[in-house]
């Protein structure tokens, strides 16, 4: 999956939750041990670029939804 595709997918899912208005999607090329992270203070879902590039849209979507669940709690 490309970074642009992952960004579009994440924005689509983010838009499903009005309570997450103002949150953004970011990518990290530095992370090595995690697939994604929810940054509450920055109001951002951060996905690891190398994971996105090496995996299918189904796996990336799973991580996006997982991190969105953290943001919702």
C-alpha cells in the first residue's frame, strides 16, 4: 500500500467519528517497533511508513481502526 492510499483510507475512517474532528493523520519513518500510535496531545494518529509500504490495505486498515479506538477512549 502506498502512503497516499493509507492517508486516504485513514482520513475516510477518521471522518466517520465527528468527535475526532481536528485530529490528523501522520507518518513516521523513524519508528521501528510499532505499527502505529495515538498521540493524544498532538491529536494525531501516527502510522509507521515502513509498515504501510510493506503491507496490504486490510492490515493497514486494522491498525488505523485500532489507533482510532484509542483516540475515542
